[in-house]
């Protein structure tokens, strides 16, 4: 297709025409491979009744494909210089709405108003890598009624999000993501499909958003605080990490009883506890919340 920007020649042509020097500080690595784009879009299970929210459309490589697959696309771009380019590349796609701004500062609820209430929405994006985790956490914590989140991110971060307990990749990010979603690694992506090439490997991950958490947690903030505490020093036992964070001289004798009641061995490390063990532990520790 003549108007598609995702090829090396077309992308370079657009950058030259608009005298655009890409900003590393904004994570501007543009996709130039139609094959990869099609796989990303396919993973999101879109159809013409559904909506797609894109974060960082760049010059529109992914946006064009989303416009063909979804009923409506809303794309949030921080870099003002890209707006006139997007206007040009989105000319044939009237179902795309571009919003200028920083996705970390904008109200996601307000952005969501662009979609009809009954529309099922997926987030689909090649994320700026310097803010991957804050963006994904904001999407999850806002509790938008999303169907799924399909994003290209650094390979290491994708592996951490999808990691099961027991390995070095498993940590508080795995637990936070898995509390809200079912992660699925879609593919590993080589650096060669971007202009300019990033200096890390990438992966596409699909996060199927759960309608309710898989474990019962009485106080979510506290749950995440307990998880953080257990990973504060990865080499220490959970018992030592918890003592250092939440217990005093007067209360420290109580921890072993609580762990026993939860059926969790005090000498285990944070990286071996499952989501349900963390749920049980944080519920049992609620009385020690500062
Ligand atoms: N979607 C395009 C593609 O796949 O070729 C561009 C992806 S590029 C990795 C990331 C895009 O996110 C850039 O266009 C960048 O300007 C934009 N961006 C960076 N930080 C942002 C933020 N905080 N809010 C919205 N967009 C942002």
C-alpha cells in the first residue's frame, strides 16, 4: 500500500521531508517492518466494533494498521513536531483521533471518553522505553475497562512481567502485573526492525486484563507494600526483610507465629512466594501496617 509509512525508505523519506531529528530522550525508535506490525495488531484481537488506544504513534506506522483493524483509534503523542506528520499519514484514516500530550500527565479516564461506553478497548503500542513501567502501571492502576494491553517493550522488562515465581526475573513487577493481568509473551523482536535501532532487544507482550484479581487481598496498597518489603534485599530471607521494615523490638517475636499461620517458611526468599502466598501474608500482617 502506497501510503503506509512502515518501511525503511518511506520512514526515512518522511523524516527528511519534515526535517525531523528523532529524540532519544523520548524513546523515538520507529517500526519499519510490516510483518511485525501485523503480528502486534493480530495479538490484540481487534475488529471494527472495538477500539484501540495507542501511546506514542510517532509518524503513524502502527496507527495505520490499527486504523484498518479497529473501529476507532485514539493515539496520544507527546512530541508536538510529530502532529503535522501524523495529520499527513492519517489522511486516509478518518477513524483516528490524535491527542497531544504526555500520557503520564493526562487523565486516562478523559481520554477514554473518546470511545463509546460499550466499546471494548485494547491498548496497543510500541512504548517509549524510558517510561515503560510507569505507563503500564498507570494503565493497570487506573482500572480502565480494558480488554488487553499489547505492547512492545524491552525484552528484559517483558520477561520480568511474565516471570513465574522461583527465578531471577520474578519480582515486584511480576506480581503487580500478574495481579491485574494474565501475561503472555508474544514474540522477541530484533533491533533491526527500528529506525534508529535501539541498543536493547525488544519483545511484544500481551496482558489480558483480568475482570477481578486472582487472589483475595484486603488492602491493595498494603499488599504491594509487603511485596516491596520482601524484595527489598533479594538475598535476605522474607523474615529478615519483614523484620527490618515493619517490626520493632517489642513486636519482632510475633512474626514467626504469623508466618507459621500462613504456612510460609521464614527462611524463604521473596522470589519464591506465589501471588496467593503474598495475598495470605499481607492479609495476616494487616495489623502491622504503620
Ligand atoms: N508507534 C511508533 C512506531 O511504532 O513506529 C513510535 C514508537 S516510539 C518507540 C515511542 C513514541 O512515544 C514516540 O513517538 C515518542 O515521541 C512517544 N512518547 C514518548 N514519551 C511519551 C509520553 N510520555 N506520552 C506520550 N507519548 C510519548
